[in-house]
C-alpha cells in the first residue's frame, strides 16, 4: 500500500540530505502514518484507515463521521 494518508492525502516529499561538507543527495520525507481502527456508529461497523497523525487529531476533535463526510466531498477519501 502506498505511503499516503487516506483522509488528508499527504504524500512523501522530496528534498536534499545536506552533509557537513554541503554535499547534497536526494532523499524523501515520509509522512507520519499510522494504522487506526474506527467504529462508525451509523453503519455499525469498524473500518481500518492509514492516517497521518494530524488526521487522527482531527478525527478526535471533530468526529469520524464528519471527517469521512468532508473527505468524500473533497475527493480525498481512498477506501
């Protein structure tokens, strides 16, 4: 599975590793992704999502139903 947040759509970014001698080599900055299970009371079932920690904090604040509805409206939700 790709390293992409299923709610926010965050992906790895590309940058440079810079040594003490100022040599630059390409590297990737990966998002902090976690697998997390959520219970959806409207459907009465559990879902497992691969989320960034920012998305987990948003779900804790707003609620899973509101976040899923907004992600579907924006076209970010990848299930």
